[in-house]
C-alpha cells in the first residue's frame, strides 16, 4: 500500500516525470485492464467505467502532462486528502 501512496504522490506532485509504466501500475491498481494496445496508444477498461487512453510519446520517456491530468481526474486522486 505504501508503494501506491508514493505513486499517487508522484502523479500529484511531479506530473512531468510520469512514465507509461507508472500509468499502467496505477490503472491496474484501480481495477483497470489493458484491453487494446496499438502503436503508441494503450486503452484501459474497467467494468462500469469509461475507457482511459494513455499515449506513449514517440521518442520520449515521459507521458505528456495532459494525460497525467486526465488520469488524476478520472481516478479522483486529488480528493484523497491523505496524499
């Protein structure tokens, strides 16, 4: 659980240094499953929820902050005051 807290803090405080692997770990922790991966796009689904797309930028190590903000909003990470 402590690893999840650390990852959530990273999403909230260091949006410029989030990798696709970080996104994958966070989404699977929240019950999402990778359903489709084509090219640079990875689409995650969760029963009863909207699909979430994460784009792996070509030639870059980190995901664009816009996608990080989308994940924060989708998972309601800002509402978790303990982080």
